[in-house]
């Protein structure tokens, strides 16, 4: 049976050499540029913005929960008034 991955290579040695080159590229990660102060400032601003968004979401959830408690309380009062009037 023919290995279709080897298509285009003249010999098994050439195929193995190609695979070794690929493995070397994968093993050695590309050098990472150092963070500059501008990058760190941008990250700090983004973190502050995310923290602000989280606070707003929490506050909104509290408001939504309070609204549902108000609606549920009103429904219970209406139900009790209907039961008491019978």
C-alpha cells in the first residue's frame, strides 16, 4: 500500500529529512518580543475597563433580581386578595 503523505519525495530519506525539519521548527518556539511600557499601559487600561464592566454587570444583576422579587411579591398579594375575597 502506498503512503500518500510521501507523494512528491524521491526517497524515504528525503521524506524523513523533511519530517525532521518540521519537528525542529515545532520544538524551537519563535522568540517573543519584549513587552514595552506602551504595551503594559494598554494592558493596564484594558484590565481596568474589564473590572468596570464586571461591576456594572453585577449591579445590573442585582437590579434585575430586585425587580423579579417585586413582581413576585405583587403576584402573591393579588393571589391572597383573590383567595380572601371568596
